[in-house]
């Protein structure tokens, strides 16, 4: 079952909670002249997500399908969406396009750098590279410049069937989640590298006002403060 919440004007959070993992899988639809979906989702979740999108727009009219990094919960159903929406284009980092996506996708991706701008009508987007934040070499985060929304993927991951949006601090929930992950086979879920703090500070400089989080509540408030605090949490978890 997919829960739909409008967490900012024209920005809808489509959430599927999986009790076995005690985790929400969140997907974000921007309703605009050229609708954009961030996170294509798992293949097995596609029917539920398609039904949810259809409550908001005609899903065949999707124009852009974006994500952070090449992983099943972010890109698994990409080709299902591309078959459904004939004008839709995949959108990712330029590295992602080169190393993975164009071999996987039934249509070539638009590979973006921070110098490239994607306009959907009212809204403007740039991809900011964030290698190994949250995971692979190809990782990036999408920033919407008009309303200052950062689609930050697995950053600030936390567990539970939580509220769709919060103005409370996400640092402690993220710390608890990383500590929990360190106890199992997914240790080093988000690695700490020599670049981690610098990348997070560069994202903080964008001063996002909404953080669209893949696993857990999204955040409205001073996103820069949370991003600068996250580096310490990742380092602490990595060294524990």
C-alpha cells in the first residue's frame, strides 16, 4: 500500500512501508508541465507506485525519471516506467550514465553535471555529484533551485513507519540507524572518506529548505545545519 502526502507545493511523497525491514521506501513526484519522478523503485513495487502516480497525474505523461545511484530500490523499475511513458527520459549523473545506465535502460539517459540545468516548467534542477554519498561512485543528489528542495536519497536514512515530514532534527535518528546497520551484514553502509565532509559542506552551501529522504521522514527547515552535522555522524559510525 502506498501512502501519498504533499510535503511541499507540487511535491508528493509516495511511501511504501516494508515491515520486514522496518523501513519506508519513498519516491517523490513533482507535478509540473513536465512531471518528474525521483526514484523509480523496485520492480516488484511498480504496480503499487503506478497506481499512486495515477492518482496525481496521468502516468503516461511522465517526462523525467531521476535517482541518485544505481541500486534496485532507486532504479529497478526504470524500464517499466519508460515503457509506460513513451516521452520519459532517465536522468542521472554523467558518471552513472556512462558506467551503468545506458547499458541497462531501454532509452539513453540524460547524464548531468552541476553545470547542466533541467527545467520542468516552474522548477529548475541541477545534479550535484556526491561520490560514495550515500553509496557508489556514480552517486549524486538532485537540487531544485526554485523552492530549494534537495533530493538526498539515503542520506539521513532512519527506520520506522514515521511521519511523512518533520521539522525535528534528523541527526539522532540517522545516528541510531547507522549504529544499527553497523551490527549486521550491511556495515559501512555509508563510508567515510577524505571527501565526505567537503561534499556535505558543499551541499549545505545550497541552503536547502526541504530534504526529500528516501528512507524515513522528509525534513522542512534549515537543511544546511543538518548536512554539516551529518559528516560527524558518518565518521563516528564508520570508526565505531
